[in-house]
C-alpha cells in the first residue's frame, strides 16, 4: 500500500481533517460553500462504499472573527475563545447544509486535550463516536476553543485529528490543507525542492524537511511540522496518513499529488499494546484453568470462568487477569464494575440476569479489549 488510491481503497475508518484555509473563503471571510459541498460529496461516496468517515473541521475561529469584527482580533486567548463561540454554530450550520442532501446527519463533538488523554473521557468519547457511526451519522470534531486553556489545548487540528484517529482505531488519517504533501525543502522558497510521494518511516531526516505554517494562507495554525507530528501519532496507532491539497476537486482523485506516510504497526496491535503496557490496572480477576486456556486461544473472559475479583474498578477500567497460582495471564478492560463482577463470579450465562437484575451479557472482558501476557508490561 504505497499510493493514495490504494490507502483509501483499503481503509474502513477514515478521519478527514480539513484546514481553515479550505473552509473559509479569503475574499469574503465566509464559508466556501462550493468547496464544502465537494467535501460532503466525497464523504457520501466513501460512505456508500462501506467506509466510516469522521471529520475534524477547522474554521470556527476564523468565522467568528468575521461575525464579531475587529473586537475579536488581536492577541489574547479570550479573544480566540470569543471568536470560537461565535463561529462554531455557523460552521456546523454549513456542514449540516451540505450533508443533509446526502442523507447524512452531522453530529458535533468538541474536545479538549484532557478528553483524549484522560482515560475515562477517552473511553466515553470513543463510545459516543462508535454509536454515531453505527447510526449512520458523520461526527464533526473541533477543538473546544471556547473553554480550552493554554495548558490543555492541542494547538492545532492536525494533532487533534491524530488523537481522534488513535482514539477510534482509524485506518487512515487524511490531512487536507493548502499544500500537496511533503517536499525535501519548502517549495515556496526553494524551486529545486522535490516532492516525496511515500514515506515508509518517519526518520529524523524526514522530519527535518518540515517547514512552518503557510503564512500566505493567513487562517491556519499548523504547518508541515505539525502534520508530521500528527503522522507520528497516527503511525504509532497503526494508522496511515495522507497529506494532500484539498483545493482541487474531486477530493483525492487517483492522480492527485500527495504524500502517504505508512503506519508503524497495525491498529489492533497498537490497541493491544496500549492495554498491555500503558495502563495502570485498578483490579484483579482470578480465573480457573479452563478460562485461562480459552483466553490463550483468543476467547473472551466469561463470568463462568471467574474464581474471584479484587479491587475498586469501574466499567472500562483496566484489570489484571491471573490464574489460580497468581501468575499473570493478561490485562484487559472490564465491561462491568467491581460491584457487578462480585455478583457474577462463576455464574453461568443462563443465570446472569437473575444475579445482576438485568440482562448484561456473559462477557466480563472482551477478547478485543484483552492483551495477553506477551504484550503486557512485565
């Protein structure tokens, strides 16, 4: 998979980040509706092909400054926050107006860095996105500039898009702006700069080629350096990255010049590693020998296989899974809290509803949310 066309064809879940320079018409400081309609058509076409699409859309601050006038311009976080508050509703209205004709519901999600770096919020946000995608909606992300502080802001939507891709297990991150990919040098200043269509690994030499924000665009916050930072986050999560110019139509035609950056692992492997090595456990589940063999064979942990449970963990919290001798078998994310698990230790599937008081299902830790000892921290 070394071409953009192949990457798009292979992807099931896509995060599409669209920069401010593509959303806002520089001549009018209003939404460029013709271009937005082109993006909506591409989203609808990908969805018709069986793909799930999440959008990270810039533009709220630029649109808010137009609405508020000179009072919203100049330095100061409070001015940016005021502009975001005034512009976000206009941005979402624009997205609704172009997606509605395709029968796609636009669903707004505003995040701060805490939402993707605090595990509980991360899990809640991931569950919300999954539910929206199952319902056929198109989640539209933006940073919550209205309340964000310097300490908890992403700073640009490239990195926000990478965190979203990581959070939802995306196969492909597409960063659209006013540049058509990575060059050996800044092509605006060096006419001998050579375009790089494919990057197999983000080495220091590759990252040194990045340049700053495109000052000519006037509305964006990022540049090639932030795009490569985003690509590094995505690559570690098993997600490929495409850096492309979003101005020509149709979006990402097969002959479009762009840069494809390969993932460093697979989405599944990255998720398992995150569970196995990056999370502090909040409880311990002891399982019988039959359950231990089932887990080693790739099965989920069922209530009937539990011997005991310790700790004060909630639904979605990481737990350690051990055998009767105390040897660690795996780590995983619990689908019940500690109080609920205590009620169903060793309970067969047919008796779970009476034990819990509701039909919750027999799975305590799903195989998808479980990392065997080989990938767990020692």
